[in-house]
């Protein structure tokens, strides 16, 4: 099937390797996402953060014009990312230009064009093969729970000795949820925290990629939240105190979206990044790339020196000060409560709005489950 697709592209474009060089000028920038439309998950083109165009139906309409060759569309977002520089980029540009030229955006819209509010927004990638998160990659997040002198000293030492990044794996399916889906506070875990992060979506397979070349391997960018359980593991048994699976691995703890902006419509995140997060309307976090310890490109180099990064994988840049566990911003710790709403925004990409709910007590377990924080941690709710 892939050979058939590449042959069609060769005939239409001369060579798949020059497809991206021959794309037409774009009428207006777009983003891409996954949406539930008519009961099925569909890839869509997003215009103005307000309009969703069904990719498959829009392509069928375009191909009625004999000037546009037939193109085999990918089944999902990962397929679109894999094929973006091999024909899909040109086709998306053609669809947007066709809509604009025929007044199908501002005028009478075809049935395959929807308002965002009329469809359900799903995670843009269902689901990333892997998610790499950077731990403590903003200076304002270093020693965030210490006093001012401790914070200043810890940050000074980190600037003098940045070392290599610290990356950890975040679960994908089960943890990844889309815009508007509830973040679930697990039963008995009452120290749940928030961390807004930029998600860089890999577009080309990367292994031992230099930071100098890392941007060429990026497809685009999305908003992510690294929801974290600060309750730790109960004492006894295994002597290890650190447990990143507990801290980062619960269901619903990896919101992503609401869509992905292709990199040509965003710019250099190390120059323009601004990420913010509020809880219940109160701003908790606000940061720019100037606060980052390791650049996004260094994270890609480090990650790809350990594991191959594939199209659709996501590398998150880390979060800034203002987390719930930190005391530097509010003077005291503060954790999520059922009924609250998290709003996470990255300028130029979009906003995740996530309600928070509590989980009912499980039944029928044998005692090997993760226990409530209150049974072993003083002050744990």
C-alpha cells in the first residue's frame, strides 16, 4: 500500500522527496487534530481555533476537480505526521486554499466544515508511541519548596553545572486524554499537582540527532499537562523511596491538545515560547523559554541518544515554578481538589481546559494496591 502511495506521489510531484518544496502558498495557517464526528474519530484541519474541517470528506470534494490527483489518506494522526513531508503537506495546503478561494469558510459551508464547539475534541494523537518528559528543566522550578536563600543557591549551582537533562517516560494510552475530559484524582491520593508543558511532536525518525539538527525532526507542537502525584509510595517492603510510576503514571495524567500546530506556523519555541496555567481562574504558572535549563533541541539530542524517537512520539519541555508542591509563589503548598478546573495555555498553539473530579473507592482488592496518602503521610488529607 505504501509503495502505491509513493508511486502516485512520484507521478504527481516528480518525486516524493521534493513534495514539501513544491507546496503552494497557504491562504491561512492551520492546525491539525483528532475529533469525534458522527460517532467516529477523524483527523481534522483546524482553522482560526474555531473551525474543524473533516480531512477525508474535504479531500473527496477536492478530488472531484481533475486538477488534483488522487491521494491515499492516512488512517490517523500518526500516519499524517509520517507522510506530511511526502505529499500530505501539499494536500492540506490545497484543501485550505480551495476552501478559502471558494468562500467555503466565511460563506456557505459544506457539511464537512464544523464549529469546534459542535464536535468533541479528542487527543490529537491516539496514542503516542512514547512520551518523554523533562524533569526540573526550568530554573524557577529548582528547589521550589525551599526558602529564598536555598532556592537562589540551588539555582546558582545548577547554572554553573547544568549536566545532562533528566527525562522520564510517561504512559500513553490511559494517561493521555483530550481537551475537556476530566482529570481523575485517584482514590486516596490527595497531593495531585499540575505542570503545563510544551509538547514537541516528532515528525522524522531520530536516533543520535544533534541539537543543531533537532528542529528538522519536529513535526509540530501541542499543549500538554504533566499531572503529578506528590504523595509518594508507602513505607516498608522495597527500600526505594523514589517512585516515578506512582508520581506520573495514573490514568488521565497526560492531557494533550487541543490540537497540533505544524512547526512552519509556530516559529522557534526557544524564542517565542510562553506557557501559562491557572486553577480556578487563579494564575499558578507563567514562563518563557528563557527560564529553561536545557533547550528543547538538547532534550531531543539526549532522548535520541538513549532511544529512537519515531513520528508521533512526544517530547515535553518541562515546567516552571508555580507548581502546587512549591512554596515560592504562594508561600504554601496547594493541591488539586475535585470540582476545580485547570486552564493551560501556550501562546500560538491553544488552550486545554480540564475539569477535575474525584474517584470512588475501589472494592474487592486484596491489599496490594496503592494505598491512600493519609494512612502513611502526616497531614495527608
